C-alpha cells in the first residue's frame, strides 16, 4: 500500500510488544512501527532494523505491527509496571500514526495498567494526545527533539520532519498544560549545530518551557564515514576534545540559566569524531 506521502506501508505481526531496555531511566521500550518516514540523514536506527527492505530504503517503507495492541494487552497483565520509552528506535508520531493510532492506543493501555510512558518525537502530531497526557500527568513525559532553530539546517539533516517552529510550539503547548517536557538536543554535529547561538537558543527554550535538556553528540557509525555521505566533511578530522569543549559550553549555559541539563543516551561515552 502506498500512502499519499509516497511511503510504502507494509504489515507484520509480532510476538512481543514491550522489550527490556538498557537505556537510562527506562525499564521497557515500545516501538509501534518499523522504519521511519522522517528520514534524518544521521539516523542509525536502520542499523538495528532486521527488515532489509526497510533499512535499505530508510524513510520509504514503514511497517505497521498489526497485532501490537493485543500482545501489549497481555503483557501489561503479566509484567510489573515500569517506565516505557515510546519510540526508542523510530518516531512514534511519524505521519502514519495519524492513520493507525497504534501509539495512542498503546499509551492508553499502558497508563491504565499503571505503567509510566516517556515519549520522544519530532512531530507535533503528539499534541493530538494532549487530552490523554493531561489526565495522566504523573505518568507521562514528552520529549521533542530540537537539533537547531535554523530551518536550513533542518532541511539538510532532517528533510522530512516538521519545521522547528512547529516542534517549539508543541513543546510550549505541552508545558503550558502542565505536561512534563524535555528537549533532546542531539545529535550535535561539529560545525553545524554546535555554535553558541544555537546553544543559547535551545537552553533558553528549555528554561522557558521548564524542560530538562538532554544533549548528545553525533554517533559516528560506519555509514557516516563514507566520503559520499553529506555529513562526512563535518565529522572527519575532529577529536574528542571538540565534544569536551562543546558539552562544557552547554553545561555552563544551563547552569547560568538554571536549566536542568543531562548528557543524552551515551552518558559519558563520548564518540570519537
Ligand atoms: S525521527 Fe528518529 S527514527 Fe526517524 S529518521 Fe529521524 S532519527 Fe531516525
């Protein structure tokens, strides 16, 4: 099936819905879709996707887990409640969610059984579920990935994502309604979005929306080291010192502006770039 956005949709059934995760602050992970329309050029989720059709044509094929909800309904009966990362591999609010609503219905099931959900997205479609978040404030937090506020940069690195200002407005609205929010400032890429102006803008946004700020350097995977990759010139020849310098700058601004700031998923394992 081909959607109006030109994405091929396939269907599959799964044996499990929740998976254990080693990600910090999370007990389980849930990913309603395989593949991601957003097509960020730095995305390495494809490396963890066994479906070759999806990983080789990243952004062009998305697979819907048709029996996800019935499996999840069983799992929430037998697993102890914990924090579930929603969209740890692919974006749970990518456009296909507007049609299939697997993310929303999964969150409903989880909240009902006293699980907490930690959602990460680049898509303001998340606002559709504000009603749900407002009635379960204690069990929900929502993170928006904001890598810059410069649209030229977005068009370059995240070509099929919603504009930054739409994400900023989504973050503001969630925060205004008392939903716990966070910003994911990552990947930070040398010479692209690591400048002082970007850092100040993002820290200021975190302050305004009372969001925790997670920051994370680019993870240099082999596909980025191909000289034909658009990011190749940004990541070669840089050293570990670059990230020590940039992360210190981020931290300093956070301290100055009383923003709660934390390293992202890599913790201290700074990439060698
Ligand atoms: S939104 Fe996330 S999962 Fe989707 S392409 Fe971008 S980085 Fe990959």
